[in-house]
């Protein structure tokens, strides 16, 4: 009898707290818009780049996909030091994806790039836009953490009380 009362009151309390919290607390965080990086292609539409890990070290043997308008244009694999090159590209916006990292790049034909354009594209193997998230992001939510802690406290208390006799 006492256990049923405890469980019922716990459920009512959780439902009340859920109704009182602002809906923004449960909303998914917006996906960040990746910055567009200007890259200067060399003669012949050659793109040079490197795939690096979060420490900045080049990663060999990683497939690199070059896409435009959700269509893969070319695929290559990094060499020692994480370097890669692809040729035959024209000026335009491309997405480079390698492992779990990706980025958006505006390619400029040879001799047309603005002075701020980079010579090489850098793609990180992790933590790029669109990569990661999932369970890790879910478990880092403070509301989820609070719920897990409350459950960890309430379940043993309910089990301990269920063994006692009613007065």
C-alpha cells in the first residue's frame, strides 16, 4: 500500500515538474550553420588540402569526398601527413567530408580569389559541422542529468520502503 502511494506521488511530481518547465528546455538545439571558407584553386582547378585530427596532426588513409549540390564530384584518399589533392574543379561552393568532419568551402578559380582566400582546405576528422552529437549530446543535457540523479535516488528509496510492513 505504502509503495503504491510512493510511486503514484513520484509520478505526479515528475509530471508536474515537466509541465512547469519551459518548452525551450526540451527543444533541440539548432544546428549551427557552418562558416564558408574561401579557397584559392591552382591552375587546372586543383584543390590542395589536409585532413587533421583535433590535435592538428595529419591523418593518412582517410577517404575525402568532394560534393556540390548534394552530388559527389570526386572522392580521394589522404596520403602520409593527411594531404590530398583533386583536380578539375571549377569555382563554386563545395562540401568536403572526411571521417566525421566536414566543411563548406567557396572555391575560386586560379587568379580570381580574394586576398583573404586560403591556399589549402583543412578538414578535421572529428567535431566538424554535422558530426558528433547523438547520445553524448543527449547525456550532456542538464535536465537529463537531473532526471537520472532523481531516479537513482527514488528507486532505492522505493525498494527499501516496499519491504517494510504497513501499520
